[in-house]
């Protein structure tokens, strides 16, 4: 079982993102999510994390796959990836600061721009496919790092033990 979840919360051509207050990727924009608690399913975790970080209650985020990564210094890690559409009433008082960081809507084109170094680097690898191909099978978006530098990416089938 993987340790983390991440949600891409879409409103039109924008994603609700958080500028991270702490490590890892402190100061970078990312989706909303966090660490699974004991006996918590990935879906329960992402629903709880969305509520805790944004105050938004979602009941049916769509599972889009997993994002896995490893570097030369650690074993493979990963997170369960979900997407959901937001309603206008979910976006009151944005941008705003929370204990986790600053919440704001960001244009998808800004997030995906090659020259954008303000986001977590793996977002550009999986985000477009995850939010645009909603009828495609969920995938494993795998990233390999050399220290903090992203050196290889690939889209793979999800291992059977993850789908159980």
C-alpha cells in the first residue's frame, strides 16, 4: 500500500492548488492531499485531506491512478491520484492562507508550462493525462530522480496489488 494521496480539484480551466508551507517541496504549488492514516482507504484519505486543507466536502473523487517515484537513495514511494470538479460555492475566499499553505486557483496552462519552476516537478508528467482522459484506465505515472532532479518518466500499467 502506498502512503499518500493527491487530488487535482478542477474548476473550468483552473486547478485549486496549495503553495506548500513545509517540506517536501516547500514553496512549490501542488494539488491537495496527504498521508494515509492507519486503517484508512485511499479514497477516505483524500476526502479527509481535501476537507482538512480546503474546507470542501467531496464524496466522489475519481481515482485516476498512482504516481510513483524513486531516487538513487531511496526505495519506490507513491501516492493515489484523484480528480474532482469543483462548484463555484467551493471557491469562496480564494486565495487564502491555511496552516498547510496558500490555496489559490491556477490556470492549467500555467501549471503545465515547461518553463514553470514554481510547481512540484512531477505535476507536468501526469496532470494533463489525469484530468483530460477521464475514461481511460488509471495508470502508474512513474518518475525517477537523481537527488532532486527528475531524470526519467514513464506511464505504466498499475500493479494488480494496488487495484485490489
